[in-house]
C-alpha cells in the first residue's frame, strides 16, 4: 500500500518458491551499520507448519532466526476473520513446539495495518488487543516473553502517521539475543512415525 499510494492493497499473491528468499537490509545508527537478513517466504509455508510440524525442517532459516514475528493482520483481527487468524497463529506455534527447533526467546507478536484498526474505533482496537493477548498467552505457554508491536506502512487516518511503529520494530530486530533454549518438543519419541521428524 505504501509504494502504490493505494488505500486497498493491489498486489498479486506471492508465489510459493522452491527455495527460501532472504532480503538484505542495511541500516545505520549512531553505533554504525547493521545488516539484517529478512525472510521473504510465501504465507503458505507458514500454513504448512500449522498443519505439519515437520515442515519446520524444510525452512532452515527459521531455526537460525534471531527473531520470528508472529504476524496478525490488523484488518482481519477486527472483523469476521478474527477467530481464524488467531487460530492459525496458535496452530503455527504448536508446529514450532512440536518440531523442537524454535527458541521461545525469538518470538514476537506483530499486528499490521494499525491505521485500519485505529480507524475502526474502540471496538476494533479492543478486538485487536484481545487477539494479541491470545497469541501472547500461547507464546508464554512455550516459555517465551514476547514483545508486541503495532505497525502501519501508510497512515489512512490522522491518528496514525505513515511508518507508524516501524522504528521500534526494526530496533528490536537489531538486539542480539543468546542462542539458548529451544521450544521443548512434545513428541514422545516412541510413536511409529516419530523417527521421521526427530
């Protein structure tokens, strides 16, 4: 929406690639240059993880990530699709847990399109906040303490300026975290198929 100037997104769905794509973003502040690699993968990959935890092994960048943002579409969590959006996020988190490969400390919650949420008034904001709380609770049950971010690429109302929330989000990505503690696997190791995902 930001690049096109449109109020309604008009971008073709990202095709599911054979491999993974990483975007390189270099940013600078008072302490110098920082290089970020940002995963650019089709949403279907994350749907696959929600349906089958073994898919995490097909996405090696996830295991090595310093941050994984659990994204909530602000427009969806304030409308009829709210339940489904939260349920899919929780299923993906269960996929992370079952894989035993994702560290709880890297998980954060990101609600996008906050300009639309804010324009919806008090009820929309409460609905989005409730969705965030449910996902935060799911991450906390894995042993994480996620930060919550709200962003808007393009402000569609005076209360939310363009680029809202992006500075604090990117700053969180620049923090170095120790590579300790993965999500404990729920697999027993005794089932007939556990050897294929262990």
